[in-house]
C-alpha cells in the first residue's frame, strides 16, 4: 500500500505534505493501526506534545530537553521500527 507524500494544490502546483497531513492519511491508519497512530500524533504533532515541530525549529525551552521527552521520542522510534519499509 502506497501513501503519496505530495499533494496537488488548486493552482496545479505540488508540495510535500506536512507530517500532520501524512498522519491523517486513512491508508496509514490501516497500515499501522489506530493505537500506534494515536501515539505518534500525540508525541509528534500539534494534537499533542508537538515535539517534531518544537525540536526542528528550536522552540523548546532548555528545561524541555528532558528524560520524559527523550523517552517519548525513543518509544515513537521503537513503534515505527515494528514495521517493514518496502521501497519499490
């Protein structure tokens, strides 16, 4: 099952989907399941801790670089490692 990482805009230009948009894909829910998808959303995007955005754009206070957030990111990585990546 393939999930497109780009989208076509109304003016026929294309752009990469955001992580929020990718995690909303129904196909992804079918592939990884509701529980893992909920956890990834909770940790990574603005429906939860939003760690992806905060870390990528240096928006975290130094005190937020802590064991709790590190553990959440490690758990997210472990959850993703359960799945086999197929490249065609």
